[in-house]
């Protein structure tokens, strides 16, 4: 620093009598920069950003309106399992006829699934045999697939633990019949679970 100060003191007398002036090209250069094409480019970018902000705001507002104004979803119905469910297997695993049954006492519907049935021109008819030993018809069932049998109110009380469900082959005419005309091809005890 001592050298710098020494040179400043030596050369200072050369600048006496003159005042400082900027270069004549300095102000025109500054003005060219301020009014250059960069200003137009910046304005365009600002316009794009503003339009993007307006569009995204409108999209957000429409989504919010959609969420607020859409109809409420349908209430979910919770179905309770019945407190007691009656089930039965009609026939042995090696028997020519095999059926599975389940009874829901809440809706009074007995579902019978025919898993195996010998071919016949007669129709399978379902019977309930309560403790008194008298068979009562619940109607015809399909020879294959699942049948839904609406148990009449007067017979729902017969489908209890220990009662027997049986299938006989009967003529379609006159069903449900008053009594079976043949021996059961499948039978099983009802168990409540």
C-alpha cells in the first residue's frame, strides 16, 4: 500500500485543473440496455406466467366446486350375518345324489345346491321332516346349480337343529305334493351354527 500511496501523490499534480467526466458513450450504452429487446422478452414471460397462474387457479376452483357440489354418495348398507344359520348336507360323498343346503332364518330363504343328481324324468322335491316324522314339502328344486326356496311362514319353524331335509324324485305335476311317493335319494340332518 505504501507504493500505491506514493504513486498517487506523485501523479496527483497532473490531474489538477481538470474535472472528472464520464465517457460520452456511457449514457447511450445504458439507455440502449434499458430499452433493449430483453424488456420485451421479460414482458412476454410475465404474461405467460400470469396466464398460467389464472388457468391453474380456475382449474383449482372448478375442482373445488365439483367436490363441494357433487351429490353425496349412496349410504353403505351393512348387512349383518344372521345370528343362527342352518346348514345340511343331503347325501353321502359317495352317494348317487348330493345336495348342500343353508337356511337363513332372517329372510326365510333356503338355498339348495345340487352337486350331483342321477338322471331322471322326475323332478327333485325338497322335504323337511321335523321331530314328529311327518314329511312336509318345501317345493321343487333345480336338478343342477343353486335353488332359492322361499320357505312359507308356517313351515319356517320346522327348520330347526336336528330336523331332516330330504330330496325325493316326484312328478312335476301337482307339486308341491302332500306326501312323498318314493324313498329319499338324499337326506341329511339340519345343524345350526
